[in-house]
C-alpha cells in the first residue's frame, strides 16, 4: 500500500489510519477514544488498520463520546444534510434525495430515498457499526461528513468511502503539473508516517509532495490554524501581528483588519476573520478553470480587504508583500490580483458568468482572477453568420418602466465594467450612480457608439473580403477568407470605431492589434489569456483611467487601473471582435484539418448549406413533416439538429441531439444504456462484429497471425481496399432492426448492471493521473462484486488495477434487455431532424454524431460479412474493417477478385454502395464480370508496394507496417497540435510531443516478431 499512501500524502495535509485517528482523539471528559479492544478479532483489527482518514485539519475539542443515535439514523442525517446543502461527498453518490420539499420527510433521521453505493456499504457493515459505537456519534458524524475516508483492498489498491472526491483535490492530468493547489503545509503538520514515506525517497513528479520550509517566528501561544473544533464555543482571541509595534497607529489598525483566507477543498466556502474580538465572515473561493474532459487547473483566490498590510515599501523603495501571520516579505510579482481603492470599493458589481465559448475574464469574483487564469476562447467564434442585427452594439436595452431603447454611453460603461450582457435585459445592480472614474469616461463611450453607427461595415467587408460570385459547390468551397483577411477587416473597423483616447497611445493600439491577429490565427480549441492581452500595455498612457491627472500614483491605484484597462481590452476582444466576426462570417472547422478554422462570408455559407442540404435530401433519406404531423409527435420525441462540415469535395452532414432539459437527458442516458448493453453482447460473442478492428492494437493482433508464415515462406499477396460511400446515412432501418433484434434476442430477459467509477494513480513520468470508466456487465456476473470492495478485488484479480484509488460514481442494476430493444425501435421510428425552420423524419440511416453510431454500423456490416464472406480468412489471408473501410489480404487471386466484384456491385439490403474513387488493388483488372470493363477511378498499384489503408502503409511483400504521412502534405503543422496557455509552456510542449511519440511507438511498428529488420525510425 506504499504507493496508495504516497498518493494520499501528496493530496492531504493529514493522513492517518483509523486506529491512529482514534488514538489521537481526546473527548471533552478527558478520556481517549478506544477503538481496538483485547477481545476484538483479527478481521476487525486488520480492517481498522486498513482504513485511512484524510483531513485538512486536526480534530480538537470533541464534545462527547456518547452514542445518541444508531448508525442508520446517523447515516440518514448525514446524507440528508449533504444533499440539502448540496455538498460534494462520495457518501451521497446514488442517494435518491427528493428534489422538492413536499416530497421530503420532515424527520431528518430517516432515509428520504434509496440507499446505494458507499452509504449501503457502511449501512450493511457490522464493522462500521462497531466503529460508530466506540467512537460515539459526534466523531462518527465528523468522519462521514468532513473527512475523506479510504478503505484499502489488498494487495495494492483502495477505494473512497466518503469525503470530497479525491480526483477533485488537485490538478491531475496526463502531464507534469508544477502548479500548487490547496493547503499549504509545513513540516510541523505532517504526520510521522508521511515523513517515513518521504524518507524512503517516494515523491511524485508533478504532485503536491514537495519540500517545505519550516515556519519560524510563529507565536507558540497562538491557536494553530490547522485545528478544527467540534461543538463548544471558540475563545475569541485577537491575532497579533509580529513587528506591529514599530508601525504607526493607523497602520497597526489596518494590519489587524487584514487577513489572508485560503481554502483547501471545494466544500469549505466560509471561514471567520477575527478583528478586534469581533468575528466577520469572509469568503474564500476556489475557482476551477476548464472542468471536464481536459487537465484541471485551479487557483486559490485570496481576499485582502485593505492595502496596508498587502504592500509595503522596503529600504530600496521596491514594493513588497508582507504576510500578516509571519511578517515575511516577498516581492510583488504581478498586479494580477487587484484591489479596488477605498473610494470605489462600494461600487463593485458582480458580473455574469458565461458558458462554453464565453469569456472567463468576467467571473463575478472579487478580487478577480489573475490575468493568467482568465481566457478568451476561439470557440466563441464558431457557427455564427447571422448578420449585424444580433451584434452586441446594435442590441437594445430593455427598461423596467420604458420600452426597449438604443444603447447610450452610460449603458455601454455598465455593460463593459459592471453587469455585462445581463444589463441589456434590465439588470442593474448597485451602484446606481457611476463612480467618478467611470462617469468621466461616459463621453468616450458615447463617441464609440456614434462612430459605430456611422461605420460602413458592409463596404469594408466587401472591399477586404470580396465575394467572387455564385456557382456550384466545387467553386464555393474554396471561397473562405484567410485569417489575415479577416484581421484586416477587423483592424479597419477597430480603427474607425474606437476613439484614440481609449487606446491611450499608438503603442497600446498596435499591441492589441497584434493580439487580435494572433487570436484569429488560432485553432479551434485554443485560447488567449488576459495576461497575454495585457502584455507590455502602458497603463499610464490612458488618461481616462485616472481620477486625478496629477499627483502620485500609489501601487493600489496602478493595480486598479491595470484591472480596468484589462476589462476594456477583454471586452473589445470578446465582445466586439468576436461579435463582429460571428455577425459577418460563419466560422467552422473542416474535415481536412480538424483544428483549422474556416471563415465563410454568410452569403457564401448560406448558398453552400442550401446546396448541401438539397443534395442530402435528394437521397431520399429524410421526409418533411407537416405542421400537423409535428404537433402529433409523442411528447418523448427528441429533435436533433443538422449541420454541415466542409470537406475537400463536398459537405458532411452531422446530426446531434443538443439540449439540457430533462427529456433530452433521459434520451441521452438511454442511448448510453443501449451502447453498454450492445458492448456486453459483443464481448460475449465477438463474432457479431465480423472483421471489425477498433485500433492499432487489433490490427497488430490480426497481422501477427499471418506475418510469421509469410516471412518463412514468402508468396504473392493480393490487397483490396474498399470504402463504403455514406455508410451511416444509407443503413436501412428494417435491416438495422433485424440485426440488433438478433443481437438482443438472447438477452431480453437478462438484467444488466452499469458502474461508473474514477481511477486515480501515480505515473512514474507524468505524476498523478485520473481516468473515468464506465463498465457494464451481466447482473449474474456482478453478484459477487455489487459493493465497491468486491469490485476492486475482482479488478485486481484480473490485473486491470494496481496501486490505484477508485471512486464509485454510479451503480445501477435496473437495465433490462427488452427495455433496451424497445428504446432502439422507438429511436429509429421517431428520429426527427430539424434544419432551419423545417422538420424532417429520417427514413434511413443513423445520426453520425451519436455515441452508438459506430457500433451500430459495425454490427450491421459484421452481419453482412458473416453472410457474404463466411470463409474469407481460411486460405491464409485476413479481412479487416475500420467501421466502413475494408481491407482484404489474401494469397488467392480469385478470392480477391470475387470480394471486389461483390462489393462493387453493391449490397442493397445493407445499404452498401462503394465509392470507386476510394478503391485500391495491387493486381491487374483485365476483365470485369460479363465482359465489362473495370469501373473508372479504381486505383491500380504494383504487386510489391506500400499499400495505403487508414493512415498506414503496409508492405505487400513482407507485411511491414509504416505510418502514412501523405495526408499531411501541404498542411500546416500549426493546427496539428493544441498547446493552449500554460504556466510552463516548455513543459506543456514536451508533454504534448511525448504523448504523440507514445502513440507512434506502438507494438504494430516495433514488434520484432512482425517486422524483419530494425527500421523503427522510419516507421514511427
């Protein structure tokens, strides 16, 4: 368990076994907790010593050791309390707490819903009952509600029972992170066992295990801030500041009022600031940037009410920061966390929080986020092209007493610096009157609005990004404007609209224009930080920021001016530039290069979309619904949205279900259940997929079965590559129902279980990593592992998990095979697609944007292969297929010809139509059935060559495999990677390049049994 314990020590300040935790607990009566007695069994003793209790503070002043409630009552109270206060706790996962007050029971000591997962594990355990009896109600409640408890599962893993999920504790990613998150620990707060681990040399790269200097000069009589009290009243005591006596009286008073508040976990929202014997609540906020599918970074926001203790001047005149607690000083690195001057502290207004693609620079927090943690993303530009009517400066404000009216200078000031876009809907918070600094800038913003209304946007756009004219799709696809042309248009508009006084100087204007040019050249998932936007900006050049044009400028005033200027520049980029681009262009990705963005004039895109939809509709795959048919659709029907992505020679339709309502969420959950059940059926009967391969591992497995024989006795091999045209859109619904019905026919009476869990482990090179897994299985196979302990034991026996911490997120056992088949039938019959203002029913095919589409297509083509080519691999060859891309390798020429003729003729019952332009063979085609000629477009290659297939090059003589980089020809390397903003750009680049290199260093290219000689450098 050394590695698991090392992970816990890297994330929590205090890590103890349950036995050590009980030994260190002293009750109010003066006695210590006794958890292990002489009469206890070895099973109980080993269990207690295998439970880890992780906390941020040590426990002090325990009220009582008495047990005033039973374990079920205590568990119900804790669960109801967690759900009512909306705290994040693993213990409450799966607990069905009613959402409305009328459905809840007034008794908080009763369960209000079904008890599952961790709560059920504790509720049904006689060991936990004995623990709660001996520790008492107060300590047991503290364990379940405020601590993170982990149960070890021999030989090397553990799972979390309660507390904030361990994957939320720190920055865990696929790379090394030097960013410190959470509690600042000192050597005095580390326990003895964590010291022993570090003395053994155990340290994670990128984790939170680091050497800390011992704090010196700490007042021994002062209460330790790492202590938490249960019950009782805490004695009010004024904290004294070291070295306070040498300061003037006013500064001493200010020093006493200032304090730094930090938070180590997400559930600690408030702490208490003691000032002159009076407690004042002070917020401590942990802000998490980039949640979900990417590496998570978090920043601790520190609140400092006054400037006196924050910044002091040393003997050389340099500005430093001084700690209130220790008196230590350090240089001010950046004015990122800014404090509002005293004259305008009352005028602060929280701003709105934007969703995906929106700005993170307006977070609504005070103090604001550091500029390095505020980002503006290129995702905000995508899928616009709706004209200038929706442009921000053309919108009207809705008043409470009066109708909508045009924006004025005062409105724009409040929109930029205070309420944000919510101001347009009538939201107006305090202060009603603008502070003097902003009031004097109203004429400048009024001038900006007047210049905007006189600006000839359409003429500038036509001159800089002209439209060539109308034509067919082939001539319209290349008519997208380059990022440089878009920048020229935006630059001219900014020059005409923004008054020179707002820039302050030409230097600032040139710097901002340079940032705009870089931003418009970024890829799809890239972003620019406010720190990059503010780089080398001269704040003192902007006279409109100054309250007083003369006199000295204290550091706090300069910091506040920097913040205000940052708000303006962020709005100019996010509100004006992005809004202008969205109004005038339709920005989309392309199939040729996934991260590169294309800027289409909305007139060109409208024509392209019309031609693409007309061609899509002509295939007979959709039928338009009348208004009466739309109104008669079942209430459970979910509507999908259709959009197109440009390709080199056409447009690809993408259908996705978008929405956050309960009906859409239920539909998406049912789709995931369908995917899970089909996955279980495929695992039990792999022949259902035919020759499907899911990646390089499967390709390596297939090739390694025929390569040794070919190297021992070389013989001519014949290759056939076939690509199906429009595979997803052409699958007949009747055939799909027949195939999926056969797959689910044997499991209609079966019950399935689905478990979602998170896995946290320490990688030797990349530090702490996390992974979220969704696993389904037959219920009869999971009876022995319904609780998390049995599940972890089974994973370790199978070799899937070692030296890891697991966190159960969801577990359900109510999925029936017949319900899944019924849902699939309804999904096909009620597949409704919306395009523009029209609604259609999809008659054939499946949506390309669904998570289950690839598996459905593979099952359908696997059924076709088992029917048409049952013995294709019995003559020393093999057949592989990546969804709809077939590859046949065989030593029999007649078999290769038969396979090619069968697919080229088409298989109508499966909707299989081959695109001749994507067919390749390495043998001559002299005759083609009934004396006909070979179809035009088929690519003929030599017998011995490098045969291309799915990004690989296969040697037709030795079966050696290489990477095919021909698809990158003529494309910029700039858009092949998304680096983004990082604290350590060099390390971020290294992580990216190493991860790509690991993907290329696959056994398919490096296996000595498959290849003949070492040519790895060429293969990779």
